[in-house]
C-alpha cells in the first residue's frame, strides 16, 4: 500500500484535520478577545491563547496519528480508497 494520501491531495477538498486545526486556531485568537470584552482583565487572560494553542497542537497530532492508523488498517484489510 502507498502512504495514505489526505483528501486534499486526492482533490476532494481540505483534509478534515486541517479544517479542524484552522477552526481551533481561530478559537485560540477569539477566546482571549471575548474574555476581555466581557470584563476579564487583559493581564488575566494572557495565559489563555498559549494554553489553547498547546492543546490545539496536541489534538492535531493525535488526529493525524488516528488518521494514519485508520488508513493503515484499511490498507491491511485491502480496502484501499481509489
């Protein structure tokens, strides 16, 4: 089996992991802004963006790992997408 190609490489649109990562990055920027707008101090929310970015990065790695594992299982079963 060839290495698993993402759906973006096959031309079927953006990969689900990339789309999720983009939304998560948007949330990392939006969350501190919303907290400040609703009354939290700017100094008090300085930790929010880096923590959310770290969680986003970890989740992205786990999603990629799961995607590769699923592709490997499909390959081993002989169910290769065309």
